[in-house]
């Protein structure tokens, strides 16, 4: 498994850690992830290729953001490029603009998203 590195997003500064760092020496099940993210108090961003278990399934609230990539394991290397476009070009670079959002991004740059307080799905292209 390849983890994204800090600084991989150009001017956007992200500190990247595996989810297991939030609860060391345990297995973190998908349904526990929202509670772990909410407990961090640092407005975290969770990145996953597990669209099935997170897109329109995760209990989101304002303090965090989830980005689901609808790509295969082999395509994981495109994640930094797609995140860079999402954060830079679409004004989600600041935490206050992306917290409370769940994004679904495909390899061709189609983005769908909803927010914790409005479940209406919106679309855009990066």
C-alpha cells in the first residue's frame, strides 16, 4: 500500500497519516472511521478508494471531510493529481470550505459531492 506524502500537493500543505495512527494496535473497521475523525479536533480529511462503504453511507458532520475515489488500486497514483485540482481549482483549499463534505471522484475527473447539512448531490468536473 502506498501512502501519500506530505508536500505531494504542491502549495497545498497536507499532513498525511494512516487511519490506524488514530487507534494504534487495533483493527479499524469502516464504521468506526467517522467517530475517529470527529475525535481528532483537527478537521481531518479522509481519503479512500472504498466508494461502496463511504459514498452516501458515511455519517458525516461538519468537523471532517471524506474524499472517495472511484478508481482501482492500480490507479492510486492519480490521487494526488485529482486532489490538487479539487483543492486548488475548485476553492476547496481551505479546511473551512471542505469540512462537512463527502466527495466522490472518478478517474476522468467527474466529481459528485454532498454536505452534512444538505444531502443534495452536486456535480462538477475537474
